[in-house]
């Protein structure tokens, strides 16, 4: 299944801008023009609801770094350890089928964030800290941007978080269905990260349009680990 969902896509669906617009509006075609009560407006006093209402995608960033404390907090929200599941095994900030936790988190820093210099980092699964894999030169940043099908908006971010999965951990127990569970887990992780960015007044955008093989190579993933989604993070550009 995985090769049939990788970019470049073997089965391309080329829609015009007008067709895309119609698709976005499709669900609202049958609605009446009667004013509807906004039920979510009653939830504004709840802090979590307020974050959900503020959450949106930002594609323009200032180009500045973010401080180390915010960066490590975002990484923890994304996939950090919480309380003990059993001896020496912790739960994490997202649910995981069977408690197997197959995700692998990488962080690409375009610029320095605190004492973390530009480069590629992996999340230490046991310490919720970042481990340097490779320091970046300008050419490395360019190669990373070229992993994305549209790189026009991936040049001014501070950090890019890549969620990947070592799918064999899930499929050993759940067979083919384990692949679905790994994808769901990546979605939970990405949502946590985006809500945390909103809380910290940072901008973010989730991007799934990347060349799988190029990104695997850029992140130095092993053969059994597959990139599932990415989230770009940075200071919000006011313009």
C-alpha cells in the first residue's frame, strides 16, 4: 500500500483551481441561508477551546529562530513521555495502538534556536531531548527544501518537525492494519504540535506534499522507517 501513496504519485489527480474551489465548497451547497447559532461561541471561556479557535495555518514566517525552551516544549508536546505504562515504559502525549509507539521525530533547524545550531536533530525517545545528527551548511538547507513539491514557502521557517514511523513495530502485532494505526498516531502528534504552537504564539503549517525518497535520504532514515507528515514552525510574519 505504501508505494502507491508516495510522491511522486503513480496516479495523479490534476484538478483545476475552479474544481478545487468547488470541492472545498461542496459540503455547504445544500445549506440554507438561515442564520445558524454558533454553538462554539459558548466555549470561548474554555482555554482549550480558545486554542482550537485560534489554530490556523501560517505560511509566512519572520525567518528568526525560536528560543530553546519553546522548541523543547513543542517537541515534548509532539511526542514526549508522560506517566509510566509499565516498568521502564512510559506513555506519551498521544495514544498509540498497543502502546507500541512507532513514531520517530526529527527536527530540521534552518537557523539557530537557542544553543541548537542549524542542522538535523532526532528526538531522544528516552530523554525528550534533541540529538544532533548533522550540522547544516547552506547547501543542506537547499537540499531539504527541494524535498517538498512546492518549496516557495519553506525558506523562512525556524524549525521543521518530521513525523515518521517504524511501521514494523505496529505490523508485527496488528498485521496490515498496523499501518493505519501508525498514520493515525502521526496525525495525533501533528495536532498536538499545532495546538502547542498556537499556545506559544508561534505560526505553523502542516505539509504532506514531499518526495518520500528524497526526504528519507535527507533525514538519513533506515529502510523500515517512512516519513508520514511534516510541520513547519516559526515566528508569525505580521505582513
